[in-house]
C-alpha cells in the first residue's frame, strides 16, 4: 500500500536534513539513493539496479548509475557538477537499451540539486535538496500514485492500445484465435493492471517475464500457462516446490484463470511487445 503524502513529506524533510552536507559521488551516491527511495516506502533493489551495464555507441561499455527499466534512469554527479552534462550522459545510454527498457523519466542530481525530465510530457523540473518536500508529488510513479486520469488520447494510452493490438494480431496470425485468444488477452491485461494497482507486487509480472523466460520467446507460453494455473490456485493448495517467483503471486479468486486454454506460441518480437506493455503505467488507463 502506498504511503500517505503527509508521511512521505515528513520523510523527505528528514532526508534533506540528513544529506545536506554530502559531496562525494563515489562514496555517498549509493546510500543517498537507497534513502531517497525509502522516502517513498520503496527499496531501490526491488524495482531497479545500480551500475546497470549497457553498450554505448561505438561498442564501449557504459554504466547507468541506477535504472528502473521502462520508468526511471538516474545519473548522479558530485556536488557542483554540470547537470546538463549529466543529462547528456543519460541520453547517451539510450542506444544500449531495448525499447521496453527506455525510461519515461530521467533524474539527474549532484546531491544539492535535482532535475527531473519527463520524456512523455516533454517537461523538466529543477529543485534543491532543501525543497524536496515541496516537490514529492513529482515522484508519484515511485510512490504508487496516479496524478490524474489518463485520457484516451494520451500518449501512454495510445501506446498501450497499439502494443496490445499488435500482440493480438500476431497471435491471431499464427492461428491462436476465437474464444481462447480473447480470454488470453484479458488475462494478460489483468496482469498488467495488477502490478500497477497493488494486486501484485510492483513490477512482479514484468520481472517474471524478464527473469523466467528466454529472450527468443520460445518458453513464454508454457511459463504463462504455469503462472495462470498458480493464480487460480489458493496459496495453501499450491505445490510445495514451486519457485519463489511463482509462490509470491497472490491467489486470484473468481473464474478468470479457471479455464484451461490451449498453449499459445511466442517469438522474440511478441515477447518484446509484451514487455513494452509492462513498462507502461496501467493504473490510470
């Protein structure tokens, strides 16, 4: 459950007081960001990773300071460094990321200053550490809130419709049609909404696909079939030796996952399309 904004504000004030004199990127950056996410009641390792390696243009390795795939990229500098340069460095990582991994938000900081870029809205907002408590609602996507209802014409909603339509058409093209196809897509849509609305853990469905299925998509269908079966089974009735990535999913009461469907089939492009959908925020769509 998301923290109340008043609680987040109190945590932000405490965070600002604690870190006001910090200067060194090398020694202090990681604990700084761990505590930053704690302000919103989130553990940084739960949704993203530090020092994410990517291939930059020219084949050289680059290391993103922190990345939450599809949502947020953080580039951190020592106190007083150029934030414009930090932003350019963040953009330089984009060619090494897959489409579904590209972040909507870019956050650059030098401990004292923060600058948040929203690539969907085309906006940027800068504030000081001591003002953090006044700008906490900029980070609604971390806190688990939705700032406003997304209209049918919004870029996020349009992308969601396009990607699901692409997946629908591809499944139909390979012969997965009729009632089975419609139920299958409803189940996928449920899972997308569930991880953005608190039914699942945040990014739980995304991580299941990323970590438990091959990049070529060859085993995605049987893995999804097993997941659907788990979702239809009460926790105390499940097999005792299931992997933790499955046991952490809740029981979904009702009939959505009850029917046995024929196996679908996926390829790398279909898997990528599904992951792209996962990267969108479905809570307000």
